C-alpha cells in the first residue's frame, strides 16, 4: 500500500525530471500554476505568533481544490495550515508547493528568522528522552538484543498494519503505549550494523546532531528537528545512524522518519523503505539504546524454571513441545495449549506411578533457571541407588519414598503449574546420592523443583523426570540445583515379559447389563472368552506389577470421566482399589494402566477392564443392545501390550 508520503516522494521525482523538458506553467482543472504564482503573500503566509514569536504559522491561500505541499524545518506536511514551535534562534527555510496534473510545482524558498531561544519548546519529556533536555546530550548505539529491550538492532512492520506512518502519532509518551505493530523481529546481526557506530543528540545552544560511522570512521555533524506532536524526526547535514549496506533502501536518511517507541534508555525509529532488490515497499525500524545504558546494563537474572508443554499448532496442525508457546516446526506463535507437565505427571488413566533413579547419570546440576551445568556424576563417585523407590499417587497427592536402607517415608505433595513440589506431613529423607557425602537427596525447605522431563513420542507417557533440590551457601542463598534423574518404572526389564493378546477375540460392551463398559480379556464364567481366549490365561501372573496399554475408538469422548479398574482375580482384585488397579476412563483414547500386586497374581480366572457407569455418558448409544458377537457395533478395542513383572 502506497502512503501519501510515498506519493509525495514520487511526485517530487517527477517534478525534478520535468524541470528541463516542460514549461514553467502547469495546469490543473483549467487553472495554470507557475512557480511565480506560489509566492509568499500570494499563495501562502508565514506569520509569527503575536505573544510568542517562536511559534510560526504556515497557511495556504490556494483554496481547497489544491493539495498543498510544505517543506519546513520540522519535516514535511500536506495540511493547509501548519504550526511550528521553534525553540532555537536562527534563520530557517520554508518551501511551498501544490500538486497539478502535470506534477508538483514549488515556489521559491522563503526564509524566516527566530531571534530568541524558547526553553518551553524543549522542556517536554520527549526532549529529555532523546537528548537529555535543555543543555543536555545523549549518545545512542544499536540495540544488540542484550540490553533488556529488543531482540536486536532491527525490526520489520507491514504497511497495512501501520498506515499513515509519519502522519499520525504512533507512541503515547504519557502511557507508554505504542501503536506500531511489528511483523518480524529477526534478532541481532540481521543487518550489517557496525556496533561501534554512535549518534548523539544535544540541546546545547541548538538542536545538535552527529553521527559517527563505525564502518568508515567518519563523523557527520548537523542539526535535528523534532515534531513533538507526531514524534517525527528531521535531520540536517547528517544521516540517521544506519549500516552502510542499508543506504540504498532510502532516498534520504534525513527526513520522513518517526519515533514509534522511546523512553529514557531506548528508542525505535521507523521509516518506509523504497522498493529494490531487498523487496517491495515496507516499514523498517532501527532499535537503539543509550550508550550509558549499554555500558552499565546489568541483565536481570531469570531464575524461573519454564517447563515445556505440549501445544497444537493452529498453523501447521502439528503437536509440538515448547517452553515459549511457539511451534517448533513452523515457528508460528498461533498455538493452543494441549497438555502441561501436570497432565503427563498426573494422567487421568494412571493414579499410581513408580520411579527409580536412572542407572546412568542419576544426578546432575542445573542453574537456578534450569540451564545445565557441565559436571559428571562419575566425578563424584557413583553409588548403587537401585533400592530407592518413588511411588507417587495422584489421587491422594502422596509420595511413598523408600530410601537405600529400606525405610519408607509417606508425604503429601502439592504441585504448582510450573513443576514446583511442596511436601508436608513429613520431611523428605536425607541420604547420599554419590560417594562424595556432600551430595545428598533431600531439601531443607521440603521442596523439589521439576527441571525437565521426557515423554515417549509413541505412547505419550512420561518416561524420565529431572527433579532438582536447591543448594544453599553459608549465608542461606540458593545458588544452584542438585538434580535427581528418576525414570518411570515400567514392566519390561530383564525380569519382565510380554503377554501376547489377539484383540480380534476380545469381547466388549455392557456384557453384564449393569451399565458398565467392560473389556473382557479372559473370564471362565463370562461371555465366552474362556472357550476362545484372546490371551493364554496361564501366562497372566506377576509378582510386582502388570502394565497394560490399550486403545478404544468409536465410543466418542465422554463429557465426564468415569471410574475404571482392572479386575484380576489371581491378585484378589475384584473391585477397584485406590492406587493399585484403578484409573479414569473418558471414552476414546489410549490408556496405560499399572496394576500393583498386593500379593503375587496367579491362577487367574478373570481378567477384565471395567469402566463403571459408562452408559450414563452415552445417552444416545446403548452399550448392551448394540452388541454383535459380544462386540459393540462401530467400536474397536485394541490391546497394544501387556507386560508382567
């Protein structure tokens, strides 16, 4: 979209071309306009305010049928009347012109004089920000992305999102609100900026400006004018600080530039580039900070752990893990939160989860913001931690922690949205986690912090958690995390075995007519699976635990989840027992359920999965009447794996 500003520039260009090959008079709607017609007193007036001669009024006398063009000390304008507030004494020039069908016609430049200094016009906040106020000076450098403001020295903006640049105010100094809409912050070193370059604004007897070019070593000296109403910037005899490789993107680096953000320490100056090999007309912004700020800036240390979460990208449709709400495939920010750490740690379909220390690198170190510290557990003497067991119950919010000596401590935990665990009811036990006795499990404040976690991309189950204990110095200041690497205990190790299951032989539906959704894997009294069993019942036994993973499709998603459990007769689990064989069921989905043996499960006569009162969530679908050959029509159940320990 071409703004009036660009139209004006193009017309100026056409005017310059036609100077040597067109007449000195131009027509517009039957009217003829020549440069002589555009004289002061005839076509326009320049008047000083009667009370304050530093206020200048520019007024067109050409009437509404003409679009007027002003070039004045504070920039350019197409308004018929313009008010200038001139703080400094000096002689200034005004050019007045109009648009005609043959081009732009300008009259001869006219001078006016300001005799005295007016401090009122440079006493506002913006003058303090840009140059330190009357008698002050400020030097500016490129923002390198490390000063607490921008991500680098440069920003792009769409003309459609930022119309009428230089013709309307884009920054409210009082509120700090910017109307500028960026469409890309490419980060530091996007341009060929030389970070040794500087520009200085001063208000020492004049509005002075200088630009030191770090590429050439040369300094340009000049003046600056600031339109306080629009925050537009005009430079005289010196360019706005920019990389040499960027010079051709503008016809001039001295006019038609606008401050779109400014405070005491940073400033953003926008302009519209011209089309070229770099692309079409677009808005570009240079980001600056004061040299004083850059030289003295101490970055704020963020000691917050930002856990990754799973997001669904609305742009590309992919699921992605990110700790900054951004798609890691297409880098779009248009994402929707899908699952948090808490969803993985406390899944609705598995109430009890057991973790043990990892066999390799069971401990590590992290900074207070979660960054890794390069130390190896081997350097501190690795010891056997295989007897340490963490058993979390998300239903009772409890942890049963067994230490290396076999002592079990039961604690209650609370978990916030960012992975901080606070324990109560008992103190975390203390025990060595390395041969170096200074390295211990435990925490003086009874808190642990999840630093990171891993998820199996196939099953969607959490597999590893890196959970840290803050370490404190002699003055009681936390300085780092000692991080414990624990892994989810899943049947499938050297002592575990898989039990094959033929899912096509499963029976499922409201088999007993009680309103429950039952998946019958084996039942010597049931609907017939004993005669043609999906599993070998002689293989269904375990000493520690069984883990079953299954998928249901075709039921739809329930409005409310229901209680469910795995019935194992050999373990005397005929009913749900909290944290042993129960889970939550909500219809379609993949479930992983861990059944913990209170006693060795042998001689199994019944092996079923029951979702209780499931019929209450299916008002338009009868779980009992829609069965054919003991299977619900349109519903599929697949047993993905059964592991026994």
